[in-house]
């Protein structure tokens, strides 16, 4: 199996297709809860400067801004940022920035905390994903925290399913078929979106799934001074079957 998908594949995925598949599903409400819990883990109070990277169409960024944080959302996708701007309704916060998250267009030490949520790492492979972490570290202030939340290798193995489906709202059905290579750690997924009218659209992509051990080593290489792993945003113990939430200190 090859490595993670190309940039062109990701650009095609994080587009109108992603909005049709994921906008308006039940996870919007959970995203608000997760974002505020992540801010608590990061030890920041309303009024702090925070960055959500990547932000997609703004689920977490908007929740942070509405809670009083000076939130900035960063994403490579112009389509998703347009939807984020529409949702923010012209409010002063959050701010939106289009950029590749390996090359963040901010001065050093611009933010008190950073958030990388909803499995937003693994798209680029070990070396480039480490560059992402280093770029985030650069824009954090001293002792600033990165909160990273992701699927991880052990949970994937424990709960692996070759196929499943999700009802996404408004009559949309998302079918997903998967394969996984335990040597490369790369998972390949084919998602098919079926509308209420029966129309079908399919995208295939590959993503690197890291173990907690690998992510801790990557954070160290990226320059973070300390990192702690939890099993949830409530700081529950990390296990092979839990989600992985890492709090890393600049």
C-alpha cells in the first residue's frame, strides 16, 4: 500500500464533497463541547489568543470565539473557509486565514494555545507531519499548549471495521470501506455519499495512523518540551481503546 494521499487528493476531498458529507451532522454540537474542553486542558481563559489549525468549516473555532477567545481559524481549503465565514456572520471573532499548516503566516509567539482536533494529522506522512507540529510550536508563546486529538493506531486495530455507514442528516448516507496496512501504518478509505435523491459521489484517500509513542516522538522532534497523553478531553487515562488527546507544551 502506498503512503498518505497526495496534496491534490486532499484538496479534492476537503471541498464541496466534504461539506456535503459532514456539514450539519450531529457532530456540530459535540464539537462545541470538545473545543471548550480542549481550551480548559490548555489552561487558557476567555480573552486568550488561540489558533485552530486546521479549522475546516469552523466547528471548533466558532465555539471558541463565542466563548470569548480571540480565535483564529486556519485552513488550506478556500471552500471550507468560505463556509466558516458564512457561519461566523461577520462577527469580529473569529478571524480566518487560508494557509498550509506547514507554513503558518503568523509571527513567532503569536498564540497562547493551539488546537489540532478531529484527527487532523496524518495527511502528509511522518516527516511533513512533524513539520506541521514544528510550525505550530513556532507560533506558540513560551509555555503555550498544543492540544492534539486524534484516532491512533492501537484504537484502529482494536476497533477496525472494513465497512460501516453513518446517517449524516437531511437524508444523506455516508458509506465507508477501509483497508489498513500494519507495516506502513497507512489506512485507505473509500467514502461514498448517497443523497436522499439517490445520487452517489465517491472519494478515496489514504492517511497515516500513528501510535501514541510515534506522536510523542514527533512532538519531541518538533521541539516541544513536554507532552502528556489522555484518553479524552476530560483527562481520563489513555488506553488502547480510547481516543488520544495529547497536551504538548512549547
